[in-house]
């Protein structure tokens, strides 16, 4: 186990207290102030370390493998996953020469006319979201043209009897496959598709994504929960396990954010009834700590006491929707999960405090929630926690060739993978936590689930 810092000890000792703050530590000891400009500069420097290695060893490919320093393409040919995912972060960090070079690569080399089946969810959040956000930041019309082309190529995915999207679509032929899906994949489209409709004036994108979102919601159980796996042709549930984790997570996130981005009252109503059910059946109090576990969507009976790196986005959504009390309590639990081994595992059994899945995939969610909570509370402890997590992140994941995932947070053995979301999200949220607020005016944008800020309607 990692030797705890004074701040960690304070948090660990005081999480049982019924406080609404990050933890009762705030009341016990005043933490040392963070030097925010210095931290922002450090984050930028480490981002550049990863980016420069990508440029050197994998330029033009989807990703860099940071241990072997070899490129990786998801589908055998590149869709420029890292360049597109990274572009808005390069712009926000003020790295103009790098951003210009990246934009030129995308403008001249990115083509979606490829005979490959792509995963609709990932391509939507990373590429469509990345292109739209970068277009809004730079005004480069080629980025919007690429987004429009991509959006049209993804549309055949919605041609199912229910309107729920197939999981894969062939970018060239429009052929589809993958009928067993989940709420995250059927309900995480409206921010990107809606923005595409807004920017192109073509309503078809919003309409298809909204129908899929509503179709997911309509299949909730009588007690208001959704399950883990659904057949998109029949609309029947295959797995009735309900939770806020991977496979469902961003469905809830998009119900709320659809309201914030587009002012869509249907989304607001769906959010209200969904969050009421979630808050009734999923929270679990263990020794004064708040966790969100699993329950059966039909009975509400507890099925698992697990929480993980992916679940750690939820405090951000709770805070954004106005529930600061639950947000802060759950965030304190996320920090407990991180502190067990000095970096968070993929899945933890929060009752036994035993690791269920030991990897760390360089995930951003806990940092994202720290950023949101700092934004809403201005509590300096969130910046302090951000600094501590960044130190851990650098200590355990930095390699010569960039940043590497961990096979195990217990042994700290590295894995040869650096997902593109490290550039889109992990570094971006660390940076925004310390950067001056005018770097990105929070109230003027809504982040998609890949950390791409999309402009709100005035
Ligand atoms: C990202 O691609 C997105 O945040 C998605 O919603 C969940 N998984 C990764 C990051 O962990």
C-alpha cells in the first residue's frame, strides 16, 4: 500500500463524519495551498511528453503503444483517433504549433471512406465529438465537413425496428452488425448528433439520436431502472443488472447533459425520473461512506457491491445536476478507492475493500469529477487532491514513450497501452482543474463523455 500523505490520513480518518464537504478534513486541518499556475504548467509539460512521443513514434496512426513505442490502429487502418481526440486539448493548452500541425494532418489525411466495421459508440464520442469540438474552437470548416460526412456514414446504425442503434456499422457500405448492446451505447449519441444538426441545419441527426435515447428510456423497468444488456432488434433485456458503471454510465450523463446543451425538456423529464430511481435503489451506505452499487432492474435487490474507476464520473453528473451533497460524499469514496493503492483499480468491492479488477487504464473519470467539484465548490481541497493524484499518475504511469496503463495497481506493472482518451480527457481535466477559469468558460459549454466541450445554445 502507498504511504498516505497527511491529507489522505485526514480524509481516511474522517469519512465517517456526516459532512457535506469533500471529507471532514477541511474542518480539521487547513490544507497547504496548491500553486495552480505551476500545476497547470506541469500538466502541460507531461501532456507534451506523451504527445511528442505519439508524434515521434506513431504519427498518423490511431494510438501509440508507450512501452514498445509502436503504433496501433484499431481497425487495421488509421482513423486518427489520437490526433482527433487530442486536438481540442492542444488548442485549450495554447499549444498552437502542435495544434496547427495536428489540424493539418486531420484536414489532409482523415477519410471515412473505408470498408471497415466501426464501433458506433466509440467513433461517435471520440471522433464525431472531437471534430465538432475542434471545429467550434478553431472555425476550420474542413473539420465540420468531416463531422458531417462521418455523421451520415453512422446513420444506418439506427435502422433497426426499435430505433436503437446497431453496435457496428461499415463506414463505406452502411452494413450493420451487433444486436446485443447496452444503454451506454444506445443512449450516448445525442450531444454529438444534436450538435451536428445544430451546425449543419440538418435535423436528421438529432431526430435519430433522440429516438434512440427515448427508446432506451421507454424500456426501463416498472421501478425505473435500466439493465446492462439489451437486444436492439426486439428491445428485450438480456441482462437485468442495473448500475451506474460502464455499459450504462453515459446514458444517465447524456439525459442530464442533453437538457443542459439543448434545453430539451423531454431529456429533463427523463433525467428526473431516472435519477430518482437510481438514487432509490443503487446507493449503499457502508460505515458512513456512500457508494453506488448494483441492483436488479426489476426487483431493486442488491446484486453486487462493486464500484470502480468508470463509476467515478458520477459525482460530476450529480454536482452538475445540483446534488452537491451526494456528489461530495461519493467523491470522498472515489478518493478512498484511489488511496488504497495510490492509484485506483478498475473495480473494487467496496464492502470488503478488495480489488475485483486490478488494472488502471489511465482513466479520467475521478479527475473529471474533481474538476467539476472544484468548479462548483471552490474548495481548495479538490485542487490538492488533484495535485496528489497527478503526482501518483506521473509516478506510476510515465514511461520513456509516454504514459502507460497498469496491469495491476497492486504490483504497478505497466501495460503497453495509451488510449486516445488520455489526451482528450485525463490530461485535459487535470489541466482545467489548475488553469485559470477563462481558459474555458464552464457555463458556456457541455462536455461530451469523451471530454470534448460543445458550445451551449446562447
Ligand atoms: C472514455 O472513452 C469515455 O469517458 C467513456 O465514456 C468511458 N470510457 C473512457 C474513459 O474511461
